C-alpha cells in the first residue's frame, strides 16, 4: 500500500515537472529577434536550395517557391531596418516559422506522372480529375490522350490564390472588372491542351478569359466563354494564373501616367522634371535608340514642398530582379555564365524596401544589391546623362545577344527615361528585367513605337 502511494507521488511529480517545463518553454521568447529571424532565413534558404522546380510528385510549383522567397525577402527587409519595432519583429519571427512549416508540406502531391501521361497518349485514353475550390466551386480536369504532344508530368493542383493576387486585383480594380482567379500550379506548358470545367454559383451569361503575364504585369485577353448550368468550359495549354472576368479588354493593365512637371503624387509631393537637349528621352533611352542598345538612364524628377509630417512617415517600395527571357536563350550565353542564371529566372524575389528621402530607382537598385550580396556593375556615362546598368548577377548587356541588356519598369510601365532619374514614390513596384530583344520580350509598351522597320 505504501509502495503504491509512493509511486503515485513520484508519477504526479514527474507529470508536474513535464507540464511546468513545457509551459516554461512556451513562454520563452528569443533574446535577439534579429538573430532568431536570421536563423529562420537561413533555414528557408536551405529548403529553397534543395527544392526542385517541377510538376512531378515531390517537386515544387513556381508559385510555392516564390511565396517562400517573398517571406524571406520580407523578413530580410525588416531586420535590415535601423530600429524595427519589437512587435513587428515578434510577428515576423512567428510568420516565417509558419511559412517554413507550410513550405515543407507544400510539395506537389496531386500529379500525373510522366508514365501516366505516356500511357494516356499511347492508349488514346481520357483522364478526369475533380478539384474542390472552397465550399461552392470546383474544377474538373479533362485530358484526352489524343491531344497530348509530349509525355511529361502534370501538376493538377488548382487554387484561387496566387503570389500575384494583389497585382491582379489592382489591374481589375483599375479597369472596373469583376474577376475570379484560377491559379494552375503546373509550371510552364502542359504536355497538351486540357479542357477545364469550372463550376460556380454563377447561373449564366458571358465570361471573358484572360491569362496573367507576370513579366509585363498585364492581363492578356484569350477568349469569350459561355456560362451554362453553373459551369464554364475553358481550354488551356499552360499553367499559371487564368482570370475569368465580366468584360473584354484586349490588354488589361494598371493605368500609369508618365511623370510630368508639377504633378503631385499620392503623398502630395510636387515633382519637377529637368529638361534640356541632353535629357531628351529618345537620345538617352538606348533601348529605343538606333544603336539598338538597352538603357537604364534618363530624366530627373526632384521632389519638393514635403511637409514635416510627410517626412516622418515611412514610405516603402517593392523591387524585384528577373532574367526569365534568358532561359529561352541559354545557347547565346558566353561560356561560364550558366551558374549565375537562377533556374526560375528570379534573381531577387519581390522585396519590400524603405524609401529614403529623394531616392531614385538607381539608388534603390544599388542599395538592395549591396544588401543582398548581388553583383551589380554600372558606369556614369555622359552619353546617358547618368548611371548605365551594365550587368546584374554577372549577367551583362549582350550576354543574351546583340539586342540584350537590362531594363526597368515601375508599376508595370517602362518609363521612357532612365533609372537614375525616376524618383521613387510610396508603394511603387519596381521590376528590373533582362531583355534579349530590345524590350519586346519583356512587354515594353513603346517597343513598336521606337523600333519600326
């Protein structure tokens, strides 16, 4: 009897110690959040290095990889601030840990293997698979063996969210469009055309199908669709983000006006444009010059009349660096350049950066490349009235052919003046793009205007 009592006491004591230890561990917070976040960033980078982009089971979709890269960029931007708020650090620490956990569980699972696709083609069979999208929508794949051209794996995952969701919704808002997003997680082209039955609560009428182009940040019109019995049938030949909208616009984009003298931005800052013969856009923007040389320079806009309250408020922009176009032109690369080309074409995922007073696009590029350890070379050339970007991440002008080089766009628009002359505003989205064809392949809206035969 006495022994049983002693055992109970010992057992209760052990349980109590374990409970107290567990509660104590839960209550402990990192003593240095910057260091703790840095460790999580390192973990995330290791995961990305080992992640394989692809469409088979165990591979990762481009969307999933970019989401993790965005999380890393967001965390890096916060710990690089001079005096980040402790609550922001705490939230960011929890967020990146959750994002890492989610990434580990987000490899492709809903797939058709290469062997499965090959069998469909060989036997001329059909394959159907239904995916639920929330509580009231679903998509059904219908893949016919007769339409398969190549025997490659297919990622069947479809979602209504995407890393480009905010940009897509901004385009829709700017064009007064009511949209539905279908994000097909398959990377790149499908082995053959696939029919998709999309079931929603919509009871009829006409829908218009668009494909989101993440290079130009445009919605490209595809076709008109009929909604019958709450179903819409569409055919696709590639993965990515497809949009159903209530109106037809050949190319839907954010309407960004060219910066003009005396125009005030959202913060109420008046901007002036310095003009002169040497600042003429046609003579400075070498993407549009007759010598066929991409440029990244031109006119300066100088902010003035900024109130003290505006100066005190932090402003942010987003910047990314991409070289997608070179992936289709790898045969042009000089020997030894291959290791510098990311497999997804993204040198720097979209990164949030605090804007310092009066900074231009070149200042932001210079600061972020130094911070991230990305090689960047430029020269100050009177011919271009400022800085000319020669190379980023060891990818230089002419490495992708005689019409190749670096260009930039802001909010989906390629300015007709250069990076050292564009003053960055709050919420600007900056994208540096490597072109292999004078800007045509990255969506420069002025390509046809300045490069007529």
